[in-house]
């Protein structure tokens, strides 16, 4: 968007006039990093902050105090502090929307960092021509009307690298979430669901494959909830330049037999599914407002395992959620053993502001117990991963190699010239892999690799 109104991107802070932080809020730790990072920016550089950290800090009280404008925008100020439909905002009304409505976050940070110039929601990216005009930057008035909606962003301004060496492109198919899991900040940080249409998605995929991208990853909070998800998969796979297609993250109850069948028969739809389960206890799933039971999740696992094609399954689990007893945690352990996940991203529960859990549930599991449960799951993961990975030995896997590392090794005869180059990345079923003596000219290509050995969480191939 900024490129389209006359800005240029630079890869170094020294060369920049503006430094933009795109923030995350899924955990408090993500937000805590920002203050330290802001101290690293020279005072002569303007700072902009966007991302989820911004939106969920919207101040409804601040909006209501500015009663003249608030009266006009009242119909657009919904429950949960969402702001909608700002495309028709006038340049002179920009101060109402930027910075001040993020009080007290804006006040706190701007006092510490006088060079903080702007805070804006990701959803308001299409307003940047108006915002930069208000801030005093030289913007052509014709550019201000280019786009009206965040979900309508064109591939020509897609927000990711155009480095031809990088073969992966991430394509969002929707934004926002209506699910309202009790612990989750996403609806408050990104708003409610808005679906992109199939034509826009297919066009963006074509844009990236024309720029030599070979792996397409479809993104959304609950990606398979899109009402046309199966059709999207089919249409994207019609593009012969798409060699690998992935998606994340799905939800167990939004699958259907057609999607399962596609996983079994379509080789370019990668044999890997990352599906967050969060807990193996029905009591905890209900407290989390997850709309499935352990029994339904096991049905999903059984369905995947029954396919003629082996599918790697990874997951997210939260430990130490409100009222999680030893018995509840034991049920999670049992589900992990049943599911035989290849990877578990285990999060230690911490309440997030504005969520239902923050407002109505007590964080009543001790830090010591949370870390103990985290360690138990981690140890179990290592055992299962080792067992799963050993089954890969002597198989041939399609693999994309994307980076290398050169290490000095011990060689008593010639210590000055003993170097070992190792190449890394992942297989089609999303397992980390390491190779030696690889043809460096084939970095970023998808190649056939024979698996020679395996340890927990890593394969070794040739």
C-alpha cells in the first residue's frame, strides 16, 4: 500500500525514515517485547505500530468522550469495541481514528517514545493514503481512493516478500473470527469474519506463481470454515505452477468427506494437517468454548488415519487452563497418545484482556504446575516423534531445502580447513530435515530425498 503512494522499502533501519512494527497479541509475551524493541530505534526515525496489539487496545471511553464525532460513528462502534466501515472517513476526521482512540496504550508509549507517530489497525491499511496525507506526507489525492476494504487488497500490493528465491507465498482467504474461544483475543484484535471470494484468492495465487512461488499456504484463523473452502482448494490446484498446497489452521468439525478424499488422492495437497485441539478434557473444552468433544476429535483422527495416504498431524495444546485438574490433564495425555501427533506447540495459559476467560474465569493453576505439565507433554512428544520419525527411514520424501549452515568440525590433521555444510528445511509432510553434501544450486527447489536416519523432531536424508 505504501509503495503505491510513493514510499520505498529499505532493509535497514539506518536507511529508513519510518520503522513499522507489526505486532502480535496472542500471548502477553508478544506484547512485552515491543517496549524493548522500540528502544532500539534511533530518535530521528518515525515509528508506526500496527497489528493485533493495536486493535484490542481500542478505548471505547475515549471514543465516547469525543461526543460530536462519536455520535456520528456510533452505529459503527459495535459491542467488543469493534470499529467498522471507515472507508468514507474524511481526512480532517483522521485524528478521531488514529492514535487517540488507542488510549491508554498510545499515551503510555508516546510519552516514552516521542518519535512514535502513528498507531493503526491492520484492518485500516486501506486508509493509509488518507492517514499519511493528514500526517503531512506528500500523497497524490487520486491514490486516496484506490482501495476501500482491507479484504479487497489486490495481489499487486500483497504484503509479503517478492524475493524470487523464496518459493513460499502465504495467501489469506478470510480475516477475523466469530468463534470466540474463551481464552482467545483474535476476535477483539482482528474483528469478525470477512470472507474473500474465490476469484480474488485464485488471482492472488496466480500472481505469486507467476513470480516463481511453488508452495502456496492458505491462511485464516479457522481456515476450513470458509463456506467455499473445498472449492478454493480445487480452484487453486487447477494452477499447474502450484507444486505444494497447504492450509492452516482448520477445525475438526468443519471437515467433510470431500476434503478427506482430496487429501487422499491429490498429491500436491501436502500430507500434513495442523489442527489445534487445545485440550483432551471435555470439561476444559467446554470452558474454552471449543465447539467439539474429545470423541469428535478422535473421529477426525480416525478418519485421517484410515486414508490410504499417510498424513502427518500436528497440534496446539494449552496447559494450565482454568480449573484443569490432574485428571483433566491426564485425559489430554491420553488424547496425545491416541493421536500420535508429530509435533505439539504447547502453550502455558495466561489470560488475555477482553476475553471471556479474563473476565469470568480465574487463572487458578500455579506457574509451577503449568510448567510441570508443559514438561510432561514435551517429554511425551519426544518419545512419539522419535517413534513416528523412525518409520520414515528409507522412504523417499519430496523436500524443499531453503537454508544452509557451515560448521567447523574437529579434524586433528587439518583443523584450519575442516568445514561441514549442512542444509535444512522441511518435507512435504512438514518434518524438519537435514542433509549434507547437497547440490547448492538446487536450494529452494523441491527435490526427492531418501530418509537415512531419524531422531525426535528431525530427519536426516540424502
